[in-house]
């Protein structure tokens, strides 16, 4: 039987400082570009660490809203948001040039990610802002989302992303972090959550419905308290289920 292949990614450079522990167990990373977290110093150190561990490097732009960690929808004009995203990516791209690094992908953060999944105007504005990277970088997006449809039609290369440590609603939106059921902490439960996504193209939602989904990459949030335990467990257990972690 041919093994299933999955990429494992983490959101990093967000001030937790656990990247040296996480990087041996992941295959791609999403580095904060200064919108919700991070600055040039953290971008430099984390990209260098990613190179050291041969982890694929991604940019993680956000609403320019550090006080709310990019997790609240921001009242901002399309022009101002576009300018911020372009600036975040230009800064990050400049650092990659300094260290001869390669941009593998772009993944929006937090509220921007969630809103572009359902808001066509916002999704198009975001795609316009990252358009110069269309032929250089993959875009990580949720399966079945508005942004996925728009990006595919406009010639972006996509990887559908699933969330290993987050529960889903039946419409494939993530359960709000305000709910005590939002996060999945126990490694064994994470494994049971992701195996149907990888092997069966479906996910068990919070309402016990199995809903179709496709995933090429799975996110374990770097600031989840049990992130390291989850990643270590998946690295051991996924191969036992004919799942290979992408290199």
C-alpha cells in the first residue's frame, strides 16, 4: 500500500520561544511578519533555524493588530490592509534574500485567515496584495473556502490546510477559541482527529458529523500548550498508520 503523505506546519515567531524544540518534528513553518507578532530580529532568527532543520519557510501575514494578536476582525480599509500585507511580506522577503532563503508558502494568520475563508471582498483584496508571489509561493488555505476558489481561478498554487489541534464546526469553520471545545490538547485525540482527514478525506465535527475535507498540510499551533507532545506523538504514530510526513 502506498503511504499517505502529509505536511506538518506550525505558526512560529510569535514570542513563545519553543521553536528549537518544535522544528525537528515539523516539515514547514509560518513565521510571523510583524503584523500580529514578530519583528525583523525574530524573522531572522527563526528563518535561520528553519534552514538549519530543513523546514520549509512560510510567511504569516496578519491584520496589523499586535494588541489583539491578530485574532479580532479589524476595522481597516482595503487600501490600508493591502499596504500592510505588502509591507509585511516585503520585509520578510528581504530577510530571506539576506540569508539566501527560499519562500515556500504564504499563510494568513488568525482573523484574517478565517475571514478570507468566507468574505469574497476581503479574500480578493488579500490575493491582490500577495499577487507578486503567485509564481513563487504556495498559498495555504482552508478547503472549500471562498479564498480557495478565487485563488485557484487566478492561478495560485494551493495547499489545503487542516488543523490538528482545533475542532471544526459542520461548515468547516473552526470552533471559536472562546469555547472550551476549541482546542484539542491530548496527543491521542489529535491523532484520532487527523487520521480521517489524511486517509479518508473527512473530518469529525463538533456535532459528530463526518464532513468532506481535503488536506495537504496540517497545522499544530506553536502556542498550544501541548504542541511539543502532540508533534512528538504524531511523528511516532503516523508512520504506524501508513502516513509519511512530507520532507
